[in-house]
C-alpha cells in the first residue's frame, strides 16, 4: 500500500463535470490499495476573477487582504472534490493549508514554506481518508493566511510529498508533460520522457509554466521525483523530473522557454564607486522584487549605466524602489521599457560544447530579431527581445536545434 501525493491544476477542475472525473480517478487509485493526498488548485480562472474583483473595489488592494481573498478559491475546489469523493463512496476530508500544517513566512503573495507539521495529515491518512488539501496557501507565525504565488500548488504538493517521505509527487495538468517548448506557441514541440532537476529549474525560471520553479527546487533538495502528466489522457506516460541519468546526449539542448512580459530598468549616469549596486538592489529586495539579468556598462568619466530586468508586473514596484534612492546615489536618470520578453535555450553540457551560442544568435539574426541583452548560466542562454518577436523566436530556435526529433 503506497502513499501517493497528487496535484490537480485549475484546468483539471474547471467545472463540476471535471471535478467528478478527477474524483473518479482518485477513487480508482484508492480501490487499488493506495492512500492518496491530493492538492487542488482553484477552479479554472477563479484566481484571475478574484483579482479583477478586488481591483474593482480597491485601486491598490492590501497584500494581506488579497491573500485572504485568493486562498478561498482553493478551498472551494477542495470542498467540492471531497463532496464528489463522498458520492463515489470514498472516505475523504478537505483541509486548508493551515489545517494541513503548512507554515510560511509573512511575505504576502510570495510566501515561502517554512515547515510542515504533518500530525493532522497523518491522523487522517491512518483513519483511511483521502486528504484533499487546498494548494497555494499556508499560514504565517501570526496565523495570517499567506499565498505562495502563481503556480504555488505545485510547491504545496512537492513539499507535502517531502514531508510525508514519498519518493515522488504526481502533478496532473492539461498537457501531456514537459514539452520541448510551449506547444501553444510552437506546434512542433513534443513531450519529454524525463528531464533532470537542474534543466527543469532553468526552464521553469525562464518561463516554462508547466511547473513552478520552487516546486522543482524542493524536489531536488529532498530527492522527490516529480511526474508531470495529463489529467485527461491517462494513457500518456508524462514526464519524470529527477536526477539526470542520460549521459553525453548528442544534442545538448533540451528545451526552449520564453517569457512574454518582461520590463527593463536602466539607471543612467551612476557614479562608479563601491557600494552603488548595493544601494540600488537592497530597496528592490525589501520590496520583494526579483531581478533577473543585470548589466553594467564600462565606466566613462567616473559614471556608468546599470540595467536590470524584472517581470512586467513588478515594474511599478521596481521604479518606486529605485526612485526612492535615485537622488541619494546621484543617478542622472531612471528609464524603463515594458515592451520586452525573453527566449531561452536550456540544456546541460552547452557550456562545454562549442557552437550553441553562435547558432542561437545566428538564428535570431536570420529572423530579423534584435537582441537587447544576453545572460547565461552553465546550462542556459537567454536573450531579451521585443515581446512581439518572442513567439517567432521560440519557433525558429526550436527548429534550429531540431527539437522536434528525439
């Protein structure tokens, strides 16, 4: 008898019929002898609808109150799923994130899991009940509701699997696994049989929305393999995210990721002296703004320009944070551009194999796509381009690296 942690995304639970279908799937697993803990997301577009409603009543909703509002979407899903399981003759109980023992820090909207007290979960499992946990949420030390950010239900599931000492977590979604690129942008994309944690983390960080990056981090840290599979096609094998096992692949590139909504901030005329970068980036950290690419130009006459990128949704917060220190650091000007996106090529071994960067740059040149900035890691090359050129860049790079073939 195995203990299984599953997660079902919002598209899998979009209406009552889909909830019943997932309940039937869980019931079949239980009848085979497995014990199941299932994490659920909010139904369909519920989270977006709640955010839109909040903005109708408030020009700038409080982050704390927004978390309290948004966490209700997952509670609706968990209670409806439990009712459907009862109708299927399966003993089940729904738990909020707090009831499931998920403790977080107090960063509203982007909380990180600090620990999980599994006592309540284990009591319910021993009692023979399927436990349906509302994903995406937890509770702070002061018992305030917090949410984990978009895609946070993935992190809930993998963290629960780690806390309950499961070997793997199963993530069910509306696609057949992790693809070589987003199939909605690149029809030639194909699902991968497996992928290593490091490559998946780079893909998730650079825009592959099929998995939450922090879920991959937790999986790698605790050795929890992650199966990403389709809710609707049970015959499809899905993709297993685990320790890399494939040696010396001929094609080092495993996937293309993209982000369609990126903003660039440039601080111009900054005095080139020690400590300036800290004065710029410390306020960004305090505002919980994640910074990606950072480029500093060569100093001329004691002045330099410093450029960095953030998610487009974080641009206003970034400008406020840096604007607050602009005068004190002596910067001449603060400029921004919100019309950008990124495209990334990811694969272990690219750094030690010549030609991958050249092929990427040549492909974008042949497509007439201008590169604004470039950033790299050992297994990733990312180019910042105009947002409207991102889809074409994804398709061109997918073809250039022959990712439509095994």
